[in-house]
C-alpha cells in the first residue's frame, strides 16, 4: 500500500511543474520527451521502492522473517520496483491529461481504493464469486501482491512467473500510453 500510494501520487509532480512553468523549461531541453517521462517515472518509482523497503525493514523489527529464505527478498524487491514503476507510470499518464491538482487527487482517490481492496491484500483469492474473480484478475496490483506472497511466504495463486509477466506487460502498456499522452502536452 505504501508503494502504491507513493507511486501513483508522484504524478502530481507533473501537474505542479506545469502550473509553475518548470515543465516548459524541461520540454525545451535537448532530450526527447520519452527520456523526460522515463526520468519522471523512474524517479517516482525509486522513491516508492525505497519507502517499500523501509516498510519491509520495519516488519523485520516486529518479527517477520521470510518463510522461503532470505534469498527470496531479492525477487520480492524486484516485484516492489516493478509495481512502483507500473503505478508511477499510471500516475504520470493521468497527470498528463489534467491541468489541476484537485482533479488529479479526485481521480487518484477514485482509483486507489478499489485497486487496493480488490488486490487480494486483505482477503484470500480462493472461492470468490465469478464476477468478483474477473474484477480481481483485471486489477494489476493483484499480481504484485500475489508475487510478494509467493516470494516471502511461499503462497501464490498464479505463480511467480505469471505474476511478473503480467506486471511487466501492463507496465510496458501503461508506460507507452503515458508517453503518448505526455507527447500531446502543450506545456
């Protein structure tokens, strides 16, 4: 949850930059818009990943130990980074379409709560009604939560390979959409 909120709300930086004129200065730099969007996305994702790492370290202080061994912390951190990139890309894509911070915050709050609640972070994914199962499988965070469970406690609904593949594909698609939307910005 910490990673999701930090990542998706990092898109507000783009609106902030637009309102104060910094985006115009960035857009005239001798770099492509793809490089600008990748920089914004990776910057936000780095902050979100570090916050996720801090939360993980806090869990160690209260007694959590990875059931699958300490080596599985490495793929777990890779999943956290992938989730951070995905949702930072989503935040930047949405921010590319908006002019004001209030609209961004409204849309993000409308998206974040269902994404979290339908991810399976709070309830098991087994035995869901068919309609709920379909909605849960559409939610990209479902695969991030499942991959983290698989890496850290050895319980996975879909399998680590499937989770990472789906997260990777969705990340590339959202990053592509975000790049296209960012290219349309008139700073």
